[in-house]
């Protein structure tokens, strides 16, 4: 029977924790892990109560130490290599495009494909002990799951090229200074900090939360004109929704709003 490398569990109403648990290989991503990540994403998206998902790695050492190097070495030819890269790229893009909000809880090494996964998620909170990097150059390859593109957009092309072409990892604090992670906390406070943020988000009006996610995540890819057009449409839908009416009425009536996700 296939091993379970990815697990998700309901933590609190609206909040799930997704854990990549291939600890003996520092949670490295092989085809089975990618398959299970996709199945887990499908399952989470089909849950009516899901709002925010905290993504982390099992153990205290690694978030994800990359794509599985043995699997990369075993790729038979150019077409299969391209397929593997595109497979990962499509999957990670699905996290970016999903209506759910994903918080990366970076609990240790986030290298190669692991850093690429973290970058495709919506927010990145790192433990002080985490190390992030794109070391593929040291294997004679480059990132293939979106790293060259997302890193450049996140930190600018000069800093991205330094990380990709030198292969040197950065500390969590340096990653924060670069804009690669949003906050750094003590290792034993990582899940609590992610949970605090998840709770804040999960309590918001559900349709507005989804739209906020999709507009901001989409802004990574859209032109400004396209993004503005989409924002106006999403704003209009929300402004005349029941929750939009309720939120504005509650403000005017000086009471707490009761959002129903409609
Ligand atoms: N793949 C497979 N196994 C791994 C990986 C990995 N990426 N990382 C660690 N492991 C394994 C080790 O082989 C070791 O296994 P074993 O106990 O059987 O020897 C176990 O995990 C523990 O690792 P270490 O003993 O090496 O632990 P250390 O504390 O000494 O070192 C490091 C930790 C620094 C994280 C080290 O393990 C390391 O450098 N790992 C590799 C990091 C790396 O190069 N990542 C990038 C991989 S390439 C990639 O991600 C490309 C993505 C795009 C792919 C597109 C495909 C076409």
C-alpha cells in the first residue's frame, strides 16, 4: 500500500493544517508527494468550511528540502524532465489560484522545490532556525517549479539571480529583509503565530476573504489594467451581496455584523 506523505486535518473551524511528512528525506517532493498534495488540495477546496490552510513540514528540521534528488537523477529524457517541471509548476499555480488562503509555516529548510512551494503560497512565516535557498545550481540544474519567476517577482531580479546562481541559502532574518518571508518567530511559536493569523482571517466575511485572496494572488500575474478590471468586478459583486449590505449596515447602526457568506 502507498505511504501517506501528505496529511491534512481540521484544526479549528475554518482552519486546516496540511503537513508534508516524508521526514526521513527531509520532506523532499517526489511524484507520490506531488500526487498527494494535489489530492489534498482538491479535498480541501471541496470543503465548504475551509478558509485558511497552514502548510508545514513534519519534524523540526525541514519544511521541504526540495524536489527528490534521486527522482530527478532518474528522469530518463528531456520530455520526461519537462513534464516533471510542468507538473510541479501547474500544481503550485493551483495553490496560488485557489480561493483558499495558504500560510507557509517554514519550520526548517525550505530549499529548491520547497522554497518554490512556499513562494506559491500566500504568506510565509518562518522559524528563526529556517534556511531558505535555491541550491539547484550546485546540482548542475536550475529551479524548475517556478522558482526563477516567483523569486524574481518577490525580491527583484538582482537578488533573485544571486540566490539562484550562487545557490547560497539565506537565514530566516535575511529572508525577511529580502521580502521573501513576512515574519520570523521563535521555533516554538511558529504554529501559534500562524494560527493567530489564520484565526484573524477565518473570522472575516467568507466571500470577501476569497475575493481578497484571488485579487492579491492574481496581481502577481496580471497586468495592472487586467487586475483593476477584475477588482472592479469583484468589488461590485461584494458591494451588493448580502454580506456587503450587512457589513455596511452594521457600521451605520453601530453594531457587530453577522456575515453569512452570501
Ligand atoms: N532529495 C532527496 N533526499 C533528500 C533531499 C532531497 N532534496 N534532501 C535531503 N534528503 C535526504 C538525505 O539524502 C538524507 O537521506 P539519508 O539519511 O538516507 O542519507 C536525509 O534526507 C537527511 O539529509 P542529510 O543527511 O543531508 O541532512 P543534513 O542535515 O546533513 O543536511 C541539507 C541537510 C543541507 C538540507 C541537505 O540534506 C541538502 O543539501 N539537501 C538537498 C537540498 C537541495 O539541493 N534541494 C534542491 C533539490 S533540486 C529541486 O528542488 C529542483 C526543483 C525543481 C525540479 C524540476 C524537475 C525537473
